[in-house]
C-alpha cells in the first residue's frame, strides 16, 4: 500500500501552470479514493511519433507528467505507432501524410530516449498502441465507430473549417480521435495529459470510456509554448525550436534570441521557475530594475542546467560572452573541405555545400539580413564570392562557425 501527499497538496502541484483540468471534481474523487486505498492513479500521455525530436515545447507536458510520478502515481507513455499510420489531423488544413509502422516505431523509440531526460524511466511504462489497435477485428472497429457521431466529430475546429472550405476529409481521419480514445480504454486511464491543441481528442477519450462502461478519465491540458521567433508555436519545421538534445552552446544561444516579451513565459514553462520567481522577474522588467539581457542570461542558464548540468550552463555562458560580447571566435571551430573545380565560389554555394543552410533561398535571406561573415567581415551581396584556396572562417547566423577550404 503506497502513501501519497494529501489531496490538497497533490492538487496544488497538479493544477500549477495548467490550462484545463476537467472535471476537477472528478479528479478530486479519484485522488481521494487513491489516497484512501493507497493505489496510484494511471496518468496517460500519448506521443505522436511523426517527428523523432523533442524540444522544450514538448517538455512542458512531460514535466507535468514527471510531477505525477513524483506524487507517486503510475505514468504510461503511449507511443502512437499505429495511430501515426492514420496521421493526426489536429490543426491541419489538409490530410496529414501517414507513416509506416516501422517509421513510427523508430521515431517513437528516439522520442522515448529523449523523454528520459525528464521522466524517471524506472517508473514509466511505455506501451505501443499497435498492441491493441492492430488486434481489433473489423467488427470491433465498426462497434467503436458506432459510439461517436459524425456531428460530434465535426465539432472539432479543424474538421469544421475543412468541411466548410471544401477541403477533403478522409474517413480514416475520423478514426484518429476514436483510436486515441481507445488507448484510454486499453490502459484504464484515470487522467490524460496533452497540449491545449489536443483538448478535443482528450474529451473524446472520456466519452469512449463511458461508452465502454468505464469510469471516464479526467483531462489536463498544458499551454503551447511559442518558438524563439515569438510568433508561431515551437516547431522544428519552422526552425524556431530549442531541442532537448542540442549542445549547451546552441541551447544557450537560442534562448538568448527569445523576444523580451516572452522572458517570463519561458521562465514559467521552459525553466519551471516558481510562480513567485516569475512574478518578481515580470515586475523587475516592468519597472526597469532588471535589464532584459540579464533576465535572459538567467533564463538560458536555467534551461541549459536542466538538461546538461550547471557546469555546462556556466560554460555555455562563458562561450556566449566570449563570442558575442568580446567578439572572439569559439575555442573549437569544425573544419570542412569541399570539392570544387575552382577555389573561387559564390558564398551562396559555399553555405549550401557546407550544410550551414539547407537551401540557396535560405542562404540569400541570411546574407541579405547581414547574418554571414567571412573572417569577421560581413558579406554584403548575394553575388559575392570567396577564395577558398586558403581556409576561411565562415560564420552563418549567430551560432554556426566553420573553417572552410576547397579541394579540386
């Protein structure tokens, strides 16, 4: 028989930084029963393995899941290897490309490895939903589909917009929220966590559990963290992310590029500072007693220390100061030799050939924005060339340095 903190103490932890907790009264009843019987609740999080990399935006909900572990409850990570073959239509204006089972499993494995930076994996159960969804007969799929109506599914904003806009919606896309909901049935979930963009899917889980004569799960949603651009939600495809596996230097530098308006939000949701600390920083920034740069340095140190340790955070800060304040070069600059029939090349071509950028369009935009330097001199024109007969230090953006030479 396990022992838990009191129900009010648990609620204080669970509700911290959350957006939705529905229905709270139901969760109180579950917690009271759990406390009285000494049995843990089952807290569920479904992982979408469409991309293998985790960033600090994903970490917002993972950190909340870790809090459930620390309270003594059972955590179940559901890797959606089967549902990835359907493709989550959440927030999409068109049908999302599906993955093969092999692709989704490979991505899921990488995702779980990265999640271990936050969760205590010795207290984490990892399940793949192909385990039960692959086993359903067609008759059982029809029975599942019969428990929810098309009208209910069309209440979801993205489905509604696509339907009204004449965009095609595949029947299989309607099966995604039902399949995800069936995961909750399979593991007998007590509470499911997710971002605010998953609220509809989580609520479907409640209804499907009820249709299978089970006590419905409660749902808890966490905010979606904006990316380093301060506009779009954090996403690797948009290039505005801070990856959990990035080097301390890159993690620190990216945090320093966050807009001043997001300092407090990142402190709250990416660095997990206490509410009193967040309020103090907000007040100091508002009355001018703290400079935004000092607040960002503290923020960057906190984030790096969380994933790499305090020594790495201090080292990343020292490196940042050396490069950006003292205008020095990094201690170590990778070297690359590229093949060319001539040592004189367009800077645009060099940036692409060395993978400092992914396309010529990106190279041109970076140059036009003043973000490319060669041996400390800014490249002024997209038509500029560089002589690589001797190695040259190329800086692309704030964080990327390469010593580049050419071989015939």
